C-alpha cells in the first residue's frame, strides 16, 4: 500500500503504512528507505537522515553477522581438516 501511496504522492498514507511496517518488523530495510523518501518529500530532512542512519546500522549489522558466519565455517572446516571454501 505504501508504495502505491508514494506513487500517488499521498505521503501521509504512505508514512502511516511504513511506520506500521517498521513497528511490525524493525529490521525491514524497505520501510526505512521508503520512510526516508517520504520525509524528504515532506520537507523533513532530519527525519529522513535518521531513517538512513537506521538503515545503515541494519546493513552494518547484517554484514557483521555474515562475516561471523563465514568465519565460523572456516574455523569448522579447519578443525575438521577440510579445505576452506
């Protein structure tokens, strides 16, 4: 719904749906990026920036988690004598 509202420039409706989506799933990157668009369009650059900062943190957490998982695979492979991927 929020994407349709954005296309129609119905920013209040888009913001409401995106805020609900973010509340239901705080790790939903789409909600943060689309909220940044809504806030930019409504002349609230500080809120848009806050959404982008939150999005950046989520992306960084995912990269760190991915790195930890890869490291664990390598460590497990090394301890079992297998070649690392």
